[in-house]
């Protein structure tokens, strides 16, 4: 009888590591409703429960990825999916330049590459709403957007050059246990092309087309949130094949109930 | 017994595929041709002499073979996308199935009241400027950004309503990620702003028969001369 129980227990422990093993280095995010800077109708959006990578994807992880999926190697990617600066800081198909560090976030990646990376891990890129939801937390609260320190700190980072060369996990983690949403690199989002506030969208978007300046500002819900303004502006200016020095990504996973 | 049969069949199938592959790779490495092309494009697998002019056969250049292997699709071609789409006729296709015709593409959704009717009108205006005898070299493709609502049936009735049911009009319903990916290839931006409404960029894109982007027209009701010229340049 005792042996039976023991065997049963080891079985449970073993299967548990398998079941939860995939979610290693991911934080559980409890969904909720909130008002982002630019939401649907500029009102409340709903975010479901999901898991988010604790750290941005590193150079080391991306090296492993291109080894497994050679179509994303620097010399083999298609021009449809990447631009000239794709993996610019790599020496060749499998090595970084000597000045780069393995534990820095991977940058110079296109949206297509980032999306495929996440899908190959059984994950996906976060939506803008999900990303902003987790990013509005600080160390002690889930919504720190009204704290003056929160905005000041982020803006101070936006002024600091070359943070993409830093290592992951050096900034304090937020209340969800997620590091580096601010202070390291910008990050790709799944639906970054849903941001319609660029200069060019002034003429080719049907909504308030000739009122762009006014409409963009009126749509925004929190005029003090300059940091968020900048993030949305960056997203609006991106194209999916672009690679940037300070643009990386991380993945999320839906929770299957 | 049945399972055994199917397993044996599967193994045979795999074996035949393997042998096909090995043959192909042999061909790729050792193909010879007469330098004078006495017998046209006839190729040999051994470096013999040409039976007509008795010259030594020359190995064929690898680069010509490489292009054949990739079906002539260039790196920038949208035919590299592997997403699946349903047409308004209920057929399942990939974008590469559209190869061979000049493509004029636009992203719309059928419940749209503001910009889409004008975009559709823009597409029809382009259509009227193409000579009738050349229209069969063209394919006007309308891709839905609302794949949940725009089923093949709905697209079909939209096509009939708008007199766009001729063979040179194609409507596509994709998956949510497939649409998002394709929008990114076209640099089209869109966002669902309420359960039935989207705001989106108004861009009409022209692709050549190899799926390479040739021209993009941005905006509503704009002068389409440039777009039409870029299309006519592609036609024979």
C-alpha cells in the first residue's frame, strides 16, 4: 500500500514538472478591464488571463532558434520578411559580434521573425492591450500610471542611450514578476499595425481623416501619459520587416482552461 | 489487419518519396548539355559527346537549376507566404495559387459603410480603364480584414451585389493571423473599433505575376493614372 502511494506521488511530481515545465520563466497575469491610452472607442478594453515571459528574448536564445530554424539565419531570410539591418550586430549566421553579449536582449529582429520565434515555442506575441496592461504596473501596484515617479522613471529611460546593450533582469521586476518592460528595449506586439496615429495615416485612414492631430489627442484618454504616447507613436511608425537597434520582443501564452 | 495494410502502404509511400528526392538531387548535380544546343534543351546525365555535332557535353550552370527549384519565386514575392485562404467560391487556396496573373489587391470588410464602398469603387474605376481583351491577365483580389463575419457565402453575395462576380474578381477569407500577416506585408494598418467596425488604411496594391510589389496607391478617390499605368506595364 505504502509503495503504491509513493509511486503515485512520484508520478504526480514527474507529470507536474512536465505540465508546468513549459511555463518556466513565465509570469501569470490575471486579466482585467482597463482603459489604455488608445483603446477600442477609447474606452475600457478587456484582457483575459495569460502568461508572459519574465524576460525579453535574449541573444543566446535567438542563436539557438536560428540553429533550429535556419530559414531565419541572417544569410537565408527572405527580403519579404526582413530588411537589410536584420541581425546587424551578428558576425555571421550563428555568432554575435565580439562587442555583443549573450545575455542582452535580441534586437535587430523583424516582426515576422519575432512572431515565428514565439509560435515555434508554442507561444505568441502579446497584443498591444496585453503589453500595456502588464507595463502599467510598477513594483507595488498593478496600475501605477497616476504615480508621478512611474512616468518620470520611464521617461528618464527614454533619454538614456544604448540601453539595448545592457543585460536582462537588471531592472526591478514589477508586481507581476515581469522584468524589463521599461528600461531596456522597445518590444514588438502582435497587432502593432492597429495603431493608426502616424503621419501617413492622416490621409489614408477613414476615421477622422482630416482631423488627425485633433482626433489623435482627443482619442487619447490620459494626456499626461507621454511615455505611452511615445510607445504608440513608435508602433504606428513601424513596418513589419523593419529591424531596429533597440527593438526586441518577448512572448506570451494563453491559458487553456 | 487494416492498420497493418495502411502502415505498409505508408512505408511504401515514404519510400517512393525518398527515391524521388534522391533522383532529383542526382539530376541537380550532374546535368550535361551540348554547348551548341544541337538538340534544343535536351540534357544528359553523363559527360558524353553530342550525337549531332560530336562536341563534348558541358555541365549545366547550377544557377539556372536553382531558379527552377524555387519555382521562380523571388525573395520579395508574396507567394512565400504559406497562409491558407478561402475564396468566395468556397475553394481553399494559398496565395501562390494566384501566380501567373497581375494582381490588384485591397483589404476591405463587407459590413463597412464609410470607406470600403469608395475603395471598391476605386477598384472598379481601375477595372474600367483596362482594355477588355487584356482583362483575363488580371486578378482583382479583395481580402477581408474581418474573417469572422466575412464567410465565403457572405463574400459571394457581396460580389453579386456589387457586380464583381466575374472570374477576374477574387474575394478571400483568411485566418486572423493570416490576415494580420498579410496586412503587414502590404503595410496596411487596421484596428477593430467596435464589434462591427474597423478603421483601416486605404491602400490598393499592384503585384506582378511573380508576386512582387510594383505599385501602391494610397488614399480614397485619388487619381489612379499612375496605378493604371503600372498595371498596363505588366500586361502583354
